C-alpha cells in the first residue's frame, strides 16, 4: 500500500472548496494511493480561548500550553475541525474516521522541551501504524488531529506539520502540505513563476535571496528534515485549484516537489 499524508492548516480549511474533498475521495477510489489527513486549527483555537476566557501566557512569542489550554485545544481540533473534515469527506461520497492522536495512543508523545518551558507541547515518539492500517482496510480515510499522549495519560499539543511528518516517516509515505498558493514561487514583473521541483541546495539559496520568506521558511525546513528521515517525497500543493490534488498525484507539474538531490530546478507556467 502506498500512502500520502495530506496536511492542512486551520486557516486554509476555511477556504477549501468542495472539490478538494472530492479529490481526496477520488485518490482513494483510484486505489494506487491511500490518503491520510492530518490537520491543524490555530485560528479556531485562538478564538475559543478568547471566548472561554482561558488565560494564556507567551514565552518568546509561543503560547504556553497548560492542561486548561489543552482542554480548549482538544475541543477545537478533535471536536469542531476534525468532525468538520469528516463531514466534508462524507458529503463528497467518502467514508472517513475522525480521531486524535490520543485515540488508541495513535500518536505517542513526549515533551518537546525537557524543561517544560512551553508546558505540554510535545513531539511524536511513535505512531501506531497498525491502528491506521486497520481503519484503512475497512475502507476509511483517517483524519487525525495532532494531540498526543504519553504512558501516564498526559496529553500534548503537537505542531501539525511535525505530526504529519511523523506519520509520513512511520509509513514511508509521501507528505503533501496543502496551501492557498500555487507552490513556492518567485515573482518577476508581476507574475508568479512557480518552482515545480526544488532541492536542499536551491532552497538554501532561495532563503538567502529572500525569495522564500516568513512562514514558508519553517515549512521548507521541516520538509528537508522529513526527507532525511524516511519520507518518500514532500510537496506543497494549492488546495484551491480544482482537481489540482488529483493531477499532482498523477505526476503532473502541480505545486512544488521538494527533494534532497541536486537536480535541475525549472520554472514552469506563470500565475498572474
């Protein structure tokens, strides 16, 4: 079985068209690749924390995660966002199972920081792949919220990119980050020139040249780290493009594919 881990951030979910979920169902039905979704939900978490009046503090710009904060995080991710994705897949004719990393100890976790500076923020130490494969054998599409758990039952909030990479590593899968842009691009004379293939060396150069900036920097760095740890391929794909995900899985020049090898890095079509 070939697996593709599809990671979607909370802000992107609000914009995804119905065709995106139809693409995921189509990919599963075609039989060559089994999709697994890992999602975030940052905007909703912030909204619920404000609505519930749960006080939070920050260390170097990062939110400290207490058990009280985790209650809200779990409400947002494992509740609203997770089940919303399951419903969308059902509307598209698919069958999905919505779970968190807590269920069946799917994502075994430990603190990302031994000194617990950020509280219960974790990293994945083990993925229960047997559980995932059981659901898949039943024809289900797993939808995972990135809450982990340790042997003592303590929950951890896990960065969704890191959780998706851990699942991809455990399954030797492709990892696909869904975005609201056509891929990594360089703007020339007002036109977006998309890089459809990048390697580690070229990414370092694009960061130095300030072509890759802001939130895209940690994403591509996570991609390189994932490739170094058994992930088959890492890509950034536009979830807004109709049937873009299906065409990407068919090998067409959609989005940006990232690899470690030093290969040619072409520009392709312009996107104004």
